[in-house]
């Protein structure tokens, strides 16, 4: 079932969402990216491009074609270093001279447990990591960027990825892949961290947002409701995992097959990563334990 059947933008076409804000859909639809990646153009004379998108020559030309002769791209902002969001940043910078801004490279912001898992060889899972990403300028939580007619505030919102940023524009927020309306975000260790993810969602609840502009799918018109839905969804998954562990030790793959009963087989590996992220969080909270050393293949038991 299509979660947003009325969201049918044409790839490459610049659509006005609000005064001074346009969206261009990248031509990269998939089960992970939905219709494709949303690239946002903020401003009229000095333009900030938010999430330039995948390595796509047609998308690069679409972005450049949307810039009026008396305007220029002054900033290139990347929410996170996944292959559907960041690779076009460098080619766009080379064509325009605009610097690339981000939290840091793909591994920036990882927790100690994720650093250990990566050192033990855990990789992959999800949209694919842009390991070559390196911003020209790093942005810490609360950093401000200003162009003619606009101001953005960077918010470090790890969870979907450790180097994930959201960008506040007044009471609107460009949420990247942290919050989307069409699906919940994939949290795939070691890049994703559920403990951070829940903390980021709860942090966003503290502000009266009017609109979320996500990395994929349509704008979210009721941000507080969506945040509550996502938190409730994750808590229900946690409860299901804890209930399943009452039957005895199990791996993340075992639990995913038992819990994600409506998920197509092709997406079960992603579901396994989501379950693993919950298990890591539960171990951190002393609500579950790894029978063997913590790993994607380990068995877990209730405490």
C-alpha cells in the first residue's frame, strides 16, 4: 500500500513549497528512498542547497537550471553522509564554488559502542555510506548560517546516522532522514544508533514546529503528532522484542522474522538491523544482555 499516493512530484522539476523555498526530486526511487531524495533550494539570490542528493548528472543539471541568472548557490548543506544524500555535494561545489557544510565525515559522532562494533567489522545495512564525504566547513549543534533573506540553525540529530544534522528555518525544520511521514527511519548499526535516535526525537518535541521537510516524501504538517507516532512505534517494537525474549535467547535475525511478519523478504535484512539497534539499546539500559560478545549474530536474552 502506497503511504502517500498523492505525493507524485516529477524528478528534476523545481516545485515551490513556500516563499523562498523550492524542492527538486532526485531520480533515485527505491524501497529505501521512496519517490527519491528531496533536494531543497532555500533563498532567491543567495541559495542554500540542502541535500544535493545522489551522484546523478541529470539531477546536478536540474539543480543548476533552477538557479536564476541573477542568483547563485552560496551554501551546500548535507544532513548526513548516505549515498542518496551527499555524493552530489562535491560536483555541485566544483560547478558553483559554494562550500559544503556538514557535521563531519561519515563516522563523525559515533558512540563508543558503535565505534567498537565498526572496529570488529560490522558494516553495511541501509542506503549505503558515502565514505568519501568530507565537508569544507563543519557545523556543530546550534551553528547558524545566513544568506540573503534566510537564516538556518544546524541541529545535531544523530540516530539514523551519527553525523546527521537537521536545519531549522524559523518554525520549519529540514529533517533529513530522522523524521519522515511515509515511513519510520532505518536505524542500522554502526551508522545508526537507536539510543541517539530516541534522544533526538524527544529533543525535537521541545519546540513548536509548524512543518517538517523530510529527505524523502511529502512535508509533515503535524510535526508533534508525527514525533509522538515515531516514539510510540519504537517503544512498541521494544516491547515486542522483550516479550519475544521471554521465550528464550534469540538472535536479531530470529526476532526480526518473528516480529516483522508483514515485511517483504527482501526487506528483512533491514528489519534485522533495526532489531539489532533495539537490542543494543536494551543492553545499554540493562534490560537485555548479549549471551555472546555483542555482535549482529549474537544471541540475546532477557535480564
